[in-house]
């Protein structure tokens, strides 16, 4: 049973938490790895530089959109696809655990599932631009 009086706030907490995580990962890419370093990492994966810039833009804009609640269910889908791409291109061959060299795939998998759940649940409370009308 869904507790309709608090569910929108739980969804909002999920939405904002996911957005903050994306902004934290953008900060890591920009300030720790540096943008040239991140582009170089993509090159080591045989991916074009434009994909590295696109990843940073998607995570930054997507993170802000999630935090503010701007079409969050729609924004969550490309972010979930990015996380699945991370599993395929980066973490999948490292095994399950995050403690494995290069990090495992369980964290991006959980992140992808959380984004799909958000997409299915909707915007939650306090969204600036919700998708469709609320039923509660």
C-alpha cells in the first residue's frame, strides 16, 4: 500500500538525492579529474571526446533538473541510460563489488534502477515543472 500523504515527499527526496549525486560526480570530473583528463579517459575507452563533454553536460543539466523538479521523470531516462552505458563501457568487466580495482558495477546498476523508479513514480512534491497532472 502506498501512503499517499507522504509518498510525494519520498519521491522528492529520491529526486533531489539523485540530482545531488550527479552534481557531485560533475564536480569530481571537473575539479579532480579535470575536463582534459576526463576527455583523455574517454579516449582510452575509444570513445570520441564529444561524448565526454556530452556526459558532463547531461550530468550537470540533468542533476539541476532533478533537484528543481523540471520534467524529472523524463530527465531520469537519459541519465539511467548513461548509467547503463557506464556498466557496459567501464565497470561491467570489473565485477560486482565497488572495492574491485576500477570499481564494480553494483553502484551504477542501483543508480540506474533508482532513476527508472523515479521515472515511473513521477515528479514528487515541490517540483517546479511537473510532468502531467498530479492525482494526489
